[in-house]
């Protein structure tokens, strides 16, 4: 390979290896939200992919097979309901368990920022396969909806 071609390959690998996603701001208005899922670790250390989306329909992905350009209205409504359910199910000040001690496990960090008539809310969940049982079902349903976004281009 030529030196310029090697430089391009190195740049592409560096971009793919970075788990950093640009941040999205919670859109204006009530019932607005941003959900950010970042994964790290695993055998390669790169995690299993990252996705951030907002109630405005914005979607940003990294290290996933497919990523929608925007949330379609039906998916946006479904995720909005999950965010509302999660916020209502979560008791204020509940502890958020951290990842366990698991070599080569993927650690998932899900941050849910939302705004409603009562103000702004931030919920954060961290887990791996050894601690996933400590995460509320509502949070796991929201996570599953996001995994569905990145596993099928038709959504």
C-alpha cells in the first residue's frame, strides 16, 4: 500500500475505534428527550456500538452495522412512551449499579435526559452481562428499542 493509502486506512480505523459521539441537546418543549447509549470493552475493547437519538428525530451512530438517518414518527412515539414510562417508574435517588467484574464483557452506559412540566431529569444506567439483572425492566426495554434501530435499516 502507498503512504497516502495507509494514512487513509489509519484515519478510518481511528474514527471507527472512537466511542465518542457528538452530543445532542434536549430539544425545547415538554416531553423532550435525548437517549445516549455507549458501549465499551468486549474482546476488542471497542464495545458493541454507540447510538444517540433525540425526540427531534436526530440519530447519531458509531460502530454499528446500520443507522437510520432520522427517527420515523412511529418509532419516535414509541421511544417517547418508553422514556416517559422509565422516568415515571424510576424513583428519585435510586442507586444506579455499575458494571461488574467481567473480563472481556461489553459494558453498556445508557443516559436518558428528559424534560417535562416538572423540569429536567437525568437517569444513568451502567451494566454488563454480570449485572444486567439489576437494571429496571423499563430501562432494558428502552435499550432494546435502540438496538432495534441499529439492527434493521427498515426502521
